[in-house]
């Protein structure tokens, strides 16, 4: 039962990591990650521009960090 739970959990985790990877790739490919940055012009609205850059940086850093953490945890599980 324990092995079955581990296999099922691993399959679900692979699916989540794969889905996140595809979402990140699609966002970068289509430019969604930079659309809101294009909305504001630095010379006309510097505060809004900088806040948008900061928020997107934190968001994407968190997404990539979460993905790398998942891959790392999976490698640890597979190595045990």
C-alpha cells in the first residue's frame, strides 16, 4: 500500500511539474510575462513601471523556485 501511494504521488507530482514547465514555457513564448511591462512607459509612469517589474519578478522567481524545489524533492525521493 505504501509503494502504491508513493507511485501514485510521484505520477501526480510529475504531472504538476510538467504542467508548470509547459505553462512557464508558453508564458515566455507568447510574451505574457512581459505584456504588463509594455503597458507602462518608464519615462511617463516610472513608479507603476517599477512596481510592475518588481511584482512580476517576485511572481516568476517564486514560480521557478517552486518548480526547482519540486524537481529537487523528486530527485531526492528517487535517490532513496
